[in-house]
C-alpha cells in the first residue's frame, strides 16, 4: 500500500484551474466541447440502461423458468 503524500492546496488549485487564487475553476468552457461531452455521456447512459434492462429480462426469464413459466 502506498503512503499518502501531503499536497499544497495552492498547488492543487493551480493544477485544477491554472490560476492558484483559491477561488475554484474560473476557466471559460468551450460550448462545443461541453455539448460533445454531454452527448457522449447521454449515449453512455443509454447503453447502460439497455444493458440493465436486458439483464433484468434475462433474470426474470431464469426465475420464471424455475416457477414453470417461460417454458
């Protein structure tokens, strides 16, 4: 197991925002990149929902076969 390092908070703020002023992220976000990021997140969420639905149906059929349904 690795030992945790102590990190200077100002250094972390500089890495995250680039300014080190301690006020959080003040960078401008490119609207096109944000739109693309949201589109990809939406696709990923849809894929995960379909996988969950399929696994639920498979489990229901498996359980139903033990109860005499879905023969």
